[in-house]
């Protein structure tokens, strides 16, 4: 595999200094747009329903088309960026995202809106892994990269949390299409600015790109996420609508893994999962999202349906979580240096579990102080966990496979979120529904309808009116709060399991201690090129196989069997010393061949 090229190779490459922070700003704005669109439509669903009149299935696809398509294509576009250029894929993602936003804004039928949301998913799948892989290439020094990843994860948290607030404000003051319209002016600026300041970088370009493998991965993830979402929507696990996509997705992913193991140039080097730090980090991401995303949706229902807050008020109540996540992201690099990955991620899980257990005190009445403290601890703990996991995962992956590693991380995030909605939603339904089957004075059919959701229970109670309606409404509220408490306890258990799993991470962060790490990494990349030229002349592949032959090296070239990160390889080298200067008298005297060789060797040692 060839090293990642980020400096000096082509116009627009980032130069050492402040420019890389400008690149980080552009990447963060890009990520903010993608994260916003994942949640901004949620509060606009009633307005969309009233205007377009979609069926239940169409409404489901309007909401789910974006995350489904985005999750399924992350591996495809992440590995494509490693081959054709991450900047190129990112800029194309900008253009597609802008076109899809315009189509969604002008949609007059549910079918057009579904298609626009799917196209937004294509653009998002291009943007998300590209931002993280470009960040990996621009920040070779692990300490600086830790700070950059902290800012990146904080922006992702801000986008997801601000989406409902911004969506609620826009829907209250304009029309539902305005939630997509805001993307267009931002992308009109991002596209030329990104073309100007973003560096181009590539990973390994050996061998052909595995198109069939990429499509298998996309279809497999799509089937898996679709099946999981059907379970989360209340569909039975043995229903054909659940089993068919779920089984097809699992089968395709198994075939994808087998195909990658037998290919000489795989899309994703599965040997990364054999690295303890990488596989543990991916598992931590899945567990964090598994425990919290479904819980977040249930908490939003609690704030709106139990406490009676408006969508805008609900978003404002969640702002402490957002601010805490931002603070944890910005200070994450300092905490990582002091605590190390193991303690940082494990304590992040423990703190988040403590916040979830504190929120068990929520009841029928509003307790703003309790909610604020719980959300602050929740945001800080979650962001600490995700920061440590993402940083460890990305630093463990080889630089030339940054796109594939970023795609694996983002896919894990999406899968964890989907499974969390399904799991915690199922727990919530299992504890909420039974209490409504036999409410005194309420017909059995009405109780069955009310058992589907708290919102439906309120609608049925309004139709019944009188004492029966009041009894059903009270029973539904009590049952929902009880279900929320059980769901919180299950979530806390998953978070504590994540804390145990995080103990597999390394105790300390291995990173260069001197500020010249970036320059040394550049020297390591140049050494990679020299080593490759030597391999080509000698006919060797430089793989670390048992019983491999000894490989001769040119001065400054790296051992192809070396597996350490580039910044650590660079730190181990010594700057060549110049040959001893000769006096004028010595310059006039002839030099013996043996002396010339000795002088040359002295200069290269």
C-alpha cells in the first residue's frame, strides 16, 4: 500500500501551519450539515403529513430513507475515496447534497420527497467518511489529531442536538420545506471554498477497486439496518417484513467478509479487526449508540407528551446536553493525554450510566433541575466515550486505509443507533402495552389501539371523552413513565457492559512527544516511496510472513514489515550527518578510492 499523500504533491495540498485548522473548519461545517439533516425533519413530520398527505408506509420512508441510504453506502464511498481521492468524493458529495436539498424543498408529492431524502443519503455517505479520513491525513501528529477529532465529534453532537431546535423554529415561523432550504446557501459557499483549501489525499491504489464487494457491502448493510428498523417500528421479529431483509443483509455481509479475506487487494483490510485496539473501539461505538439513541427518542416523547412541552421547548431542554458534549469534545485531547484511552472510555461509560440512573427519578411532573443535571452528565459522558473510541480507532488504522476505517466507524455508529432504537423500543413497548389492555370502563378495542403509543392513547382518550377517556389517559401516562424507567435501567446495564469492554483498550496514548512530529511523518512518507522502489527492484513484496527473507534497505527507507504508525516510524530515524569538511590543501590532493568510500559512508550514517 502506498502512503497517504497530503503535502506538496499537487496544487491545493495543505501546508504546515494554520492552514490545517482552516481545513478542519471546513470539514466541521460539512459534518454539521449532515448531522443536522439526520434530525431536523423529526419535528416537521406533522406539517409534512398535513401538506402532502402520505400514507403510513410513505411517511416511514420519508423519515428513514436518509439514514438507511447513508448507512448502506458509507463503506462504498469511504473505500472509493481511498482510491480516487477523498477531496474529490467530498466535493461531489457537496454537489449531490445541494441538489437533493433543492429537490426536497420543492417536493409536492410524497414520492418526490422520498427520492430527495434518498439522494440526501447518497451525498451524506460521501461526506461523512471523507471528513474523517481527510482529517486523519491532515493531522499526522496524534496529539494534534486528538484535538481535531474532539472538535469533530463535538460538532457531530451539536448537529444532532440542534436539529430538532432549528427544525421546530423553522416550522413554527415558515413552512416545512425551509428545513432543507437552509442547506443550499451553506453548500454554495462550501463547494468553492472546499475546492480551494481542502487537500487531496489517497490511500492504497494497488489492484482494481472491488466494485462487486462494495455493492455487496452496501446491500448487506441496507438489509440489516432495514430489518432492525422494522423491529424498532413495532413489527414482529418473525414477520416476513423483518426476517427477509435481516437474513438477506446478514448473508450478504458474510459473503462480503469471505470475499475480502480471499482478495489480494481487499476493499477493507479485515486484519484491522485482529488489532485489539481497533476492534474494541468499534465495539465501544456500537454499545454507546445502542444504549442511548433509542433512549433519546423516548426522552423526547416524555418531554412532549408527558410534560406537555412544545417541539421548540423540547429542543431547548436538550441544549445542556449539547453544551456538555461540546465541552467534552474540545477538552478531550487533554483528558486523553492524562487518562489514556482505557480509563477515558471506561469512565465515560460509567459517567453516562450514572446520568441515566439519575434520570430514573423522572416522573409525572416536571423537574427542570434534575433534567438539566442529568442531561449535562449524559452529554459529557457520551462525548467522552465516543471521542476516546473514535480517536483510538482512527489512530490504530493505517493512514492509507483511513477512508475504509472511517467508513467502518460511521457504519458502526449507524448500526448501533438502529439496533438501539429496536432494542430499547421493544423494551418500552413490552412494559407500556400490558397495562392498557384492561383499563376500567375502556372497551377492549380502544385499549388495544392505545397500546401502540402514548400519542395514540391520547387520541383514543379524546374520542372516548368522559371518565373512560380520563382513566385511559391517566393509565397511559403512568404506564409510559414506568416503561421509561425500565428502559433507563436496561440502558444503564448496556453502558456498564461497555465500561467493561473498554478495559481492552491500551492504558496510555502512544504519540510523539516533540512538536516536529508532522515533519517526521512527512519524512516517513518519503521513506515509504524509497522502500517501494527498492521492493520493485528486488521483486519482493515486503509482507510480514513467517520465514520471510531478509530485506535490504537504502538509507532512510523504512522496513516494509514495519507496522507502527508513520509518526512513530519517523520519530525513530536520525537525521543524516554531513561528511567531514576537507581543508583547501586536502581539496587539491587526489582522493584514494577507499577514502572516497569512507567519506560517503560517514555522510550517510
